């Protein structure tokens, strides 16, 4: 009796990510946690053909209402062995962080990991708003004038504020983390989340970030390369599963970068 | 030997909230959870005189770096009996929700509670951005033109999208929650968080919300009054501890409301 389910466990990963296809987007924060731990998962919208269907189905569900993707479905972990359906990026990270050992080693670590991941996600949102400061549903071109003002504020005020904060966090944890980790002495989902935001910002604002890097040596000389050199992440980042930036959160409009 | 600490437990509450004084702000989401459970706490910046000092000290700390308030300090719950310092609103809610019994009754509930609280906080952020779409550090008057556009989008597109989502959540949980609770059959921090956002939106956009209420009967006829009638919350909301809205997240600028 146990053979079929054991077989199923080997061939069907319990984790299914539901996120808009062809883009890293907010789904990427979930992918990085799964990839860093070499955890099998199905990226359901990025099959042989890009498929928006699973996102639309999830958003229209009347039993597990979700406001926006990403969602994570976990086979067998819901009530009475049903599928557990999680949504909201920080919520999914929290769940996977605990399950996959990316929430820190000591009991109290998980609160710091969660706080820093939430802060990195706040910066992610601000990066998005540089090109869409007025309305999601309007084209960039229809809010370009406002985007120029917003991007100037984010580049000149917000980015340095976030970077100097994270530099201080790395410094405060330098004894354990050696500048490579925000919390404790090993990789957490706060690290993977911040890493992706830093990567995206370099795509969106290459000149601005290049000019600011020297002010944050732990962040850019130690932390950033350490995360991308992690064994599984290195392999993932070189693979086709790592999707290119496009018309998502991090966009390169040269006019929004430092001139 | 146990008398002094028992005495201390009675006279010094373990919870200290650190948030800008005189405003509900993001500190209010934390206050509501503490108040709903009649949990003693010290609102350190709102003593006899408003005091910004504890916020500034917390933001400048090199041992527990925090990007922004609110923070929650919990005596004795950190490593080796030290103070535990939590920051990021959703992180504090998650911690208190579990400690104080506001994270749902069943094991899986906590993920839904967290997701809905995060979604209500997203709406809270969008409400803030209606009057500060370009930069936090500029006055409203210096971004008023952009604020008029942003507020129109939030009022006409975003608010209905969020309201219809939460109406669907209440409907999906109607059997257990009777329209009074987003998850399960009793109050959670998702309920208190959403309630405050609805309260704030009615302060900021009274005409807009009044016009839209009839479209969301569970949300406004059942859920909203049920939360504010909860025994402890009712007493709190009538007290001086409930601070008036001012120059915070929810501001009433008549020109940003429906005309």
C-alpha cells in the first residue's frame, strides 16, 4: 500500500509555485528559497509554454481567496491532508524558511530574519513604484513625468537609507555572519531576499548603484558575492530557470537612472 | 524568592511599544492586538508628554538595528533572558498573534490570518501614498498635483479591488465566521488590522467610502460593527488611549476625496 504514495512523493514535488510566467517578479523570492535548499518544486506557469491560467484560477478561487500572486500550494499539508494554499510573499517565505531551515539557527533568530526580509521587500516595492508612481493600470509612458520625480527620490534618498541600514545590520552581525549573513552564521531567507533586491536594483539603476557601492563595503564586497556563490544558488543563477528581467518590478529605463 | 518577580510582573508590563507619539500610525495595529486581549503594555512615547526619544534611540541602536517604527520590546523573552526587540508591523503582529491567541484556532489558520493582515497593511500603505506619492520627505503641498492623480486611482480602482477581495474572504468563511471574522469563528489580528484600515479610510475619504459601502454588505454591515463592539476594543476606542488621526497615514484632504 505504501509504494504508490512513496513513488508519488519521488516524482511529484509537494511544492507548486503559482506566479505570472516569464518574469522573476515577486515569485523570485520564493524560487530563491526553494533553489538555495535544492528543494524540488513545480513552477506551474513556466512550463513548456508560459501559462497565465493557474494565476487566474487562484485569484478567482472562492475557497482560498488570494489578492495577488505569488501563491504556494503544498500537497497534503492542509486540513485533513488537503492541499495547503499560501499567499503573500512574506507569508510564503516565513513558511518555507521554517520548513527548509532558512529561518536562522537560534530560537530568536526567526523574528530578525522575518523583519529584515520584510524590509528588503519594502525596498522592492519602492523600486516598483519608481516606474508606476500613480497607477498600476496605466502605462509607464502615461506617468513618466511623475516617474522621473519618484525615481529621483528613491535613488537619492530611499536607496541610501536602506543600504546604510543593511550595512549596519551586517556590521552588527559581523562576528557570527562575517558580513556574509544578516542574521547568525548561515544563509537565511532574509539574505536571499535582500540579494535579489540588490540584483534587481543593479539592473534598473546601473549607474546609480555603481556610484554608491563604495559606501557600503560589507553589502557589496562581502554579502552580495557570498550569496550568489552559495553552491545551489550559483547553479540556479546560471540555469534557464533564472528568468530575465522584463516588464516587471525591476525595469531599466535609462532616463530614471542617475544621469 | 518568587515574590519580587511576581510583584514586578504585576507592576511592569512585559510589552513596550515604541512608536511616534500622538498619532495612531502603524503603531495602532499593535495597540489593537494588545487592547483586544486586555494585555498590559507601556506606550513609551505617549506618556504625560509626547516623547520622540525612544523612537530615535531605537533607530540609532547598533545592537538591534531597526529601519522604522513600530518596535515592540518584550522583557525577558530574548536570548538568555534579555529583552526581545521586534520590529516591522507584520512581524510584531505575528509574534503577538501567536502569544495572545489572535492567530486563529486551528493549526492552518495562522497562515491565512497572516496573509490577510499583510493584505490589509498593503492597503494601508496605498492610503498613505495618496497624499505622498512622490516623496516622504516633501510636504503634501509640494506633491499635490500628483496626489490628486494617485488618490483618484486608489479611490476608483484599488479600494474597490481590496474591498471586493475582503468581501469574498468573509463570504468564504461565512459558515464559521458569520461575516464577523475573516478566519475561523473568533477574532484574529487580521480582523483588527483590517478594521483599523477601514476606519482610517472613512476618515480620509468619507464621501468615497460612504458611496461604496452598499456594495460590500458583509464588510460594512456585519464585520466592521462586530469588531468595534468587541468588549475590550469598545472600551479602548472610547478611551483617551485611542489617538485622533492627524498628519499621519490617514489624512482628510477634502480635495483628495470623491467630489
